[in-house]
C-alpha cells in the first residue's frame, strides 16, 4: 500500500511502466503494467538498492585507488590511424581521473545534503584536501548513508528521474557505483541467450532487462532497438514464443 500523497517512483523500477505509458500516449497501445509507488517519493526497493550500493562504494573506490597507485600502462595496440594521445599518458591515469571525478561528486552531494538539512549555516564546503583520500571517501559515504532516507524522499531533486546527469541522489549513487564497478570489472557477468525476434520490429534485439523491476522473479524482456523499445513480461514472451513455434510447425 503506497503513501496517500506519493507518486510513481522515479527510479529504474518504473522504466517499463514509463515506456509503456509513453507508448499509450503516443500510439494508444494498452498495457497492464502498474508502477512502484514512492514512499512518498522513491520506493522501498530503490532506497535499499541505494543503501547497498553506497555501502559498497568505499571498497570499490579503494580498488580504483590501488589501480591509480600500481596500475601499468596498457599494452600498446596503436595502429596507423591512432593518435599519440589515444592511450593514457602514464600508468594509473584513468583510475586517478575517475577517483577525482567520483570523490568530487560524492563530497558535493554530501555538502549539499548537510546544507539542505541546515547542519551548516552556508553552502561553503570545508577544505578537506589535506585529509587522506581514503578518509575523505569514508567520511563522505558515511554522511550520505546517515542521511540516505531523508535525501531519497525529501531532497529537492529526489523526484527527478534516475537518468545520468540528473541530481536525484539515488540516481547519482547508482551512476557512481556502476562507474566504479565497470572500472574494476566487479560487476556480475550476465548469461546471454538467443531469443526470438521482436514481435514489433522483427529485429534480433530482444534481451532480458538488467535494470527493470522483476515480475514473479522473472526479468522483463525488452527490445534494445531504440526505435522500438517493445517490453514484455516473461509470461507474455512465453506466450509469444509458443504462438511463433506453432506457426513455424504448421508451415513445415
């Protein structure tokens, strides 16, 4: 049961519902999807995911730090068309740039939350450059974890979609976590299986969604063609495949 003044959660849990609503508005395509409701702004699942990702950030960023300290220059794979600056200028440069970017954004959000909650009298962030970087990461993540429930529901940007570039705290945490995971290759590997062609565009672009809310413990099936974006539940996909198989059998 959702909060009486809540709206659909702006998180990735509602990506399928938002796409279906867009198609309903543009093409009149009916759907049976229901949104996850905010409590009152973001749903419990998105809050808990942000909490877990935030707890994992210090360890992930430590792994990136080690690469910055001990990284080796990638093997030179330059071709005749390569430019001299196609590869990092020095070992660990990419890791160093990532740490600087993510830590800056994390500390900026932590300072903003403290200012918004009137713990500080102004928005000027204290100079922390003299502090050890590991301590800065831990302190900033701890600040965000302490205020996570407030910022996921009441931060001025809490109702913005979790799109890259938006200021929604949950979306920012998701972006930082994904960036650090990609760099350290800590993200889980997903099995790839062949699927039937898309029933709408007929292209070979159907795939199990990695970020949409599960239905009956099964992922949504979505078309990755940006001009199609057909979405089906697992049960709808099963029905479609059976009908497709029947047509093929009949034609044989």
